């Protein structure tokens, strides 16, 4: 029994010490340890949830960025198209105005040329008339210088004149 008694006493005191240690640990250490573990677990869960939210937010931001980029590109294309159309319209307007102005200048030049031509023709007619009168005057003076020629001319005119 000597062998069993010291072993039994050791087991007994070890069990009592173990139970006492469990009671002390349960009363003072397990709650704070379990609270810390639970708190740590909640922190990890919160961090994971936060990371998942951040990932979702990044996906949303990435999608938004892609959408904004597409919108910006399409808006840029629209602006470039509008600028090209505006440029083409301005060129066409300038061409049309230049043609109208050129036609107007040509019409004015043609009118000026016609007026100058009329004036030149009128002046030429006047000069021709004066020259004709001068020539006729000279011819008549020569014809009428002689008295016999004058009488012959008067008789000839009277014969050609018809009475109504």
C-alpha cells in the first residue's frame, strides 16, 4: 500500500490543485481571456467586413471610373464632331459670302462699265455730231460762196419740195 498511497495522494493533490486552478482560472482568467479572444474575433470579423466593403467600394469606384471614362470619351467625340461641323459651316458660310461679294463686285463693275460705255457712246455721238455739223458747214460755205451756185441750189430745193 505504500506504493498506492503516495501515488494516490499525489494524484489526489494534483487533482485538487488542478480543480482549484480551474476555479481560479475560471473566476479570474477565463472571462478576460475569452472576452479578449471574443473581442479579437469581433475585430477580425469587422476588419474582414470592412475589407469586403472596401473591395466592393473599389469595384464600384472602378465601374464608375470606367463609366465616367466612357462618358468623357463619348462627350469628347461629340465635341470634336460639333467642332468639325461648326468649322465646315463657317467655311461654307465664308465661301457663300465671298461668292456673293464677288458677284456683287462683278455686277457693280459691269454696271460701271455699262455706264462708262453709255457715256463714251454719248460723247462719241456728240463729237461725231459736232464734226458732222462742222463738215456740213464747211461744205455749205463752199457751195454757197458763189451766187450762181446759191440760186441753182435754191431752185433745186424748190423743185424737190412738194406741196401738201
